[in-house]
């Protein structure tokens, strides 16, 4: 047992050099007092803004607003515009705000606060953080990196498509306004010239998106995706070039970029809201959006949709919140940050509903249909419905440019955050890589670009839809469940509360501790089980994916999940000693880590 304990003390303590000065500040300088010695260095590093890993200074945000805009930009993404309004009206309109608010209070906000506090206290990425909490969960960090890179592959293609639309709008008339183009078919109908006596079955915007932008008419399915479409590849390359130069210098570069990318969407949303509310039929669309259907609250699927929406809207589990907050000052008020950002995120989603449904009401008025017959979500909303409406407005070129500019900036912020989580994690875990950050960022960008090429082919929409279903939703819920259990059960919710007290000067109340240790893990586990049981074969329009494609999708999901048990088994195998001794190591890693942090609390209180 003494050998195991010695191994524990040498591996479990923070990686700081012991100095004679440290020994004089602790009762003893031997191995048994390693926690105290480590605490001195740990506290000194935090006071100096240094990393605990190698003693080198860790970057800090130049301004508090740099951090807030980065977090807001990550949390507020395309989903706020193209998913929340549809989910809201589908699940009871205004009545949906009740389960949405409940899940924000008991799931979204606690997880958001937990990740911000965890990153700010530990000051490292999603891989190293587990060495300081419970080392066998290091696989969670690798799983998060898999998810972030998978999402980076297809998410940037959506931004590239928006860039393609914006560039194409720089002309006297938006190209999808008419039906006399070489990509149109005889059945084409333009909303701009539509009259109620004609059929509206093959819109001009649909033909532009399918035949011109994607070239989907040249593909029969995922088995026949064809070659890359060079226009989309160039747009994708331009997006990744922007992402690279915003990330290559770390938060010094990305912190400046978000002043544009995080603020432009709000300016455009306000402009579009004012314009949308002046359109005929807008009132009907907004009323349809808000009218409560109280009987829907008894439907369990409404509550499950609320759980999923609030979870994916705020974005815990991606590692981004942890990575961004790791560059904060030690005593930054992350509690207030979590509340402010969460409220901004939800209010943005709510406001986007007015922007979307005012336009849908106008479109329904124009077509003589009910709002429910034109409402949609996802790419169909931003690349079909909204462009079609824009083509009917005076100054359509202006409205198209600012709309797609908004989509581009919304997407870029989320890309910055997702890839920064990977970059920070790897650079912290492997200092040799961190010393060549620019080259590593370039390697990540090239890797994601090559992986995204399949989504730029004629059949790219089939690949994109497959990745959208399997890259993150299922695996991310499981990862976040394990993360919540590891922090609040293995490390301990009381210890975690002590860490927060060390930073903020007050302990989290009973509400936070109950949510972290009980409500969040239960909700996440339930959502994961339901997601697996209620899984339905992927269908895109009338196209049903073959079984082999579904199997590939599950392999993508499994790759992120399986890294967790694989690393746990690996850690048990490489750790010397019998099963009882190995269990002792995993328990006391957290214990000695906590001794270190208690010393930090003691030292700060005694000043």
C-alpha cells in the first residue's frame, strides 16, 4: 500500500516544482505534506495568472466583455433562429414557455454555471481538468474533442452556403426571384409573381437552393454523392481561412473578432424584426406563434423537447464554456456571468420567434394558406422560406445581404467556441503542441476542411443531415451526463462548492447543489435513454437512408461515447496494484486534490 500511496502523491498532485520557499510556508516538506506545498504553488500561479502546468503565464481576457461576447456568441447560434421558433409553435405556442423556463432553471442554467466555474477554477482544458478531479474520466475530454471536430466539419458548410448566398446577392436582383434561369424547371413558381389561382408547388427559391447552390439534382442519394462543387468548396475554404486567423493567436485574436461576430446578429435581428412586423399578415403569424395551447402541457414529448432545446441552446458539454472560462481571472464572478448569458440566450431565441413568424405570417397571407402550412425549421427556413419572402420585398438585395450576413456571424461565433475547446484542451494536455499553437490550429483547420469536403458534393446534403443527427445530439447528452456525475458524485458536490467559495467568496445554495447532484444527471440520463429508444431512421424529404448509412451514423456517435469507458479500462490496467489498491488511488486522487484547494481557501480567507 505504501508504494501505491507514493505513486499517488507523485502523480496526483499538481505539477508544480517544489521550492525551499514553499517548504518554509508549510509545516513539513515531506511527501505527506505534498498537498500543502502544491497549494502554495497553485495559489501563487492563480494570483499571477499562470498555468499550473508549466509555470508559463496563461493568457487572460483583455476585457471582461471579450469573454462575455465570446460566450454569448457561442451560445447564440443558428439554432436560436431556425429551431426554437418552430419548436415553440409546435409544442403549444406560448404554453411551451412554461416547460422551457422550468428546464432552464433546473437543467440549462445549473449546467452552464457548473462548466464556467469548473473551467475558471481549474484553469485548463477539457482533457487536463479530469486529472485534477478524477483521472479515470479523462476520456470525457477526448470524447468532447471528437464531437467538436465532427461538428466543425459540417457546421462550417452551412456557413459556406450562407456565404454563397450573400455573394450571389450582390446584383441588381436576387437570383432566386425569377424562374427564367438555366437551373429552373418548367414547374417553377416565384412568390414575387404568384397569384392565388396558380399552384405553388415548386418555388423558385427551392430550385435555386437544390439545383444551383447544392447541385442536388445530380445526386440520387448518399450512395451517389458525386464530386465536390467547386463554388461551395471555395466558400468553405474562405470560411476556414477566417476561422484560422481568428483563432491562431488564441483569445487575443478571437476576443477581438467577437466584437463584430457577436454584435452584428443583434443589429440585424432588430432591423429584420421592425421590417417583418410591417408586412401584411405579420400579425397573424405572431399570434399563431404566441397563442398558448394549454392542453399540450400534458404531453410528455413537449417536456422532452424543452429539455433538448434548452440543453442544445446553451451548449454545455461541448467543452467551450470550460475552455473560455479558463482564461478568466480567478475571482471573476462566473455566477453572474452564467445568469446573464443564459437570460440573453433565451431572450434572443424568443425575439427570433417574432422575426421568423412575422415573415411566415406574411408568406401565408401571400399564398392564402394557414401559417401552420408554411412553418418549417432548419435549413428549409433560412435557405428556402426566408429567401423566398425576401425576393418579394423592395430592396431585396439589401435584405438578402444583411440576412445572410447575420447567419454567417451567428455560425462563426459557434465555430470559434467549438474549435477553441479542442485547441485549448490539446495545448494544455500536451505542452509541446501548445508551444506551436499556430501550426496546431492550422492542422485542426485542415483536418476539419478535408472532413467537410463530402458535405460540399452534389449529394452533400445527405452527408450533412447524417452528421447533424449523429455527430453531437446523442453522444453529447451522454458526455454531459458523465461529466455531471464525475464532478458532483466522484469529486463531490461539497468539494466543488468549496472551489466556488474560494473564487467568489460564497458557497452555492442548496438549489444549485441539488440540481448538480440530482436533477441534472437524472434529466440527462433520461434524455439519453429516450433518444436511443425513440430513434427513428433518418429521412430527408422522401429519401430514406439505407441501413449502412445509419450504421455509419451510429459509429460516429459511438466514437465519442466509447472513449470514456475505453480510457477508464486503460487507466485501471496501467495503474499498479490490485483492484482494491487501484480503487484507493482513484478515490484519493480527488481527496488530495481537494486538500490542495482547501489550502487555497484557507490562505485567501487568512489574508
